[in-house]
C-alpha cells in the first residue's frame, strides 16, 4: 500500500482533534483503523497532544517535508536574483 499523503494525515488529525471516532475517520478517509492508529501514534511522538485545549497541527505531526528544520532563504543568492 502506498504511503499516505500529507493531506490525508492532516485530515486524520483534524478529524480526531474534533472528536470524530476512528470508525467515522476510516469511513470518511478510506483509511483503515490500524493506519489511523499509526498516524496518531507518530503525531503524538512528534509532540501532538490530542488532549490539549489548543491543538495546532504542525508539519512535524504529519511528517511533512521540512519538518526537521524551518525553511529560510536569508542570504540565498538565487532568491536575490528574482527580486
């Protein structure tokens, strides 16, 4: 089975954050409950707290590109040419 795209992982977290059950998430996303559990487990390990009152979902929670470091372009000569 191919890896889940970042949008689906974010959707799973957003639905879970809003109190949607795993069964309903599986129905809405087409992802099986075991995969939903893995997405939630990885997000929790990356700092996602499903019990917090304010639950921002970050790149690190969904395993998006650039989750290790913030993107910067300070001093990037290619960017200067475009300006």
